[in-house]
């Protein structure tokens, strides 16, 4: 495993803080109706991504996830300005404004979405891994899902084939406690989600998803297993989201006290405490990083605000390959 050095901690702090503030900005502009549709924010779950990125080889590994998917492509190398523009529905976005909040893609950075169908990405993640094995590439696919998605039949089909063919994939359940507004305990007799792997004799384990160090260590083991022909792994990242399932969620299913209790183990605060304790940075240097992050978010917002909406013709150009498509009701 790559060492977790001073530089790693400083990068984790800056990255996670940027992701948090990026999502906070999206929440603010959503209220102003500049971002439409559903908006699912990642606040609180940042350690799951930070730890995984440390263990990955970003020159060849892949990632696919559900619809809480704004900051993952940024971590994989996508331009955050383009990600925000996509959420605004602007032509400068990662999918030219045609994907929006739930369907962020960055193929050049090996990020394959962003999927609005619950659990829809699970067999697709297995498929990406199948392609790598078929073409004898030593890439590994990280396939994320929420705790609600593990109730989908497609998960079991994907798990079975992944083990049968020993695919180079790591399945990760980001268990933030609630599928929309329903707790795990209300949907399953067994609340230990990681044990689903046992039925397929798949290596599986629970992981503290609020600590990037723990995440990095467990992900490193799983990725190395996949890369060296050892097949898939299923990890349950036990994490927590500080905002609602989406912006329309009134959160009647949990108390404010519960949220505040989890904020005591905020991954950003945990990393900051280590930085200060070990003398990796001073309070003043931390404040300078905070200012840098704020400036970066403002630049993303300005880029999205100043960008144009897609021309109407783009609707046709991105659907119809044939320019004189004969079944259009009218010509533009």
C-alpha cells in the first residue's frame, strides 16, 4: 500500500473540503432554481472516496456509481467547472448539459456514471470488469451502490457471475443508514450488509467509512486481489450523510440529535485534527487552504453561470446519427 504521508493528509483535507463546499454551493443554487430536478449530495461520505482514490491507479482503474455522483468524477480527474456546468444544464458540461445531476460521466477519466436507476450500475460495473478481463488488461473497476440498492435482484446476478468468472471488480456498498427515508433495519432481517458476499463465497468485510485511512487500507487489499486475478470483493462502507436523501427530503425519519452525533466523527474534522496534531500544517495554513477552496468553488459557479445553454439542435444531433432522419415531425 502507498504510504499515507503528510502530503496525503494535506491532499485529503483540501479535496474533501472542496467536495463538501462544492456540494454546499449546489444546494444554494438549487434553492435559486439554477439547478433543477433531483439533487443528491455527498456531505459526510467524503472519506469513502478519498480513501479509495489513494488505493487506486488512476491511470487505468475505473469507477461507476449511482446518482450521488458529483464529486467522484472530480476525484478521478474531471474538471470541476465542467461538472458544475453539467448540473446547470449548460453546453460546457461533461455531457454537454444533457445528463444533469444524476448522470455525470467522464469517460476520459474512466468515470462511467452516474445512474438514476437504483442498482442499475451494479451489472454494468461487472461488465466493465468483464471487458478488462476479456482483453487481458490489468485494470480494476470500483462499483458503488447505496444500502437500498442491495435489495435489487441484479446485485445477486452480478455477484454470481463476478465470482463465477473471477472478475476484477470491487463492489462497495456506501451504507449511510437510510435508503431514501427507510432505515436498513426496516428493509432487511440482517443489517450486516457485507454478509451478502458470504452466500457467493466472495471476500467481504465491514469498513469504517468515516475514516479515509481505514478505507484506503481495505480498498488496497481488495484492489490488489482483483488486479492479481483473485476475483471480486464486497465491502460495506459504514458512513453517514449529513443532508437529506435529496434536496426534497424533509428528513422526518431521523432526529437532529442523531445527525449532530455523527458530525462528531466528520471525516474532514478527523483529517484536520491529525494534520494539526502532527504539525503537518498550522492553523493559519489551514485557513489559507480554506480560502483556496472557497475561491475554486466560486470559479466553478462563475463558469457555470457564464456558460450557454445547449442549442435546440443538439437534442437531435445527440440522438440521431442520420442528418436527414425521415421520422422527425418537423425540421428545425
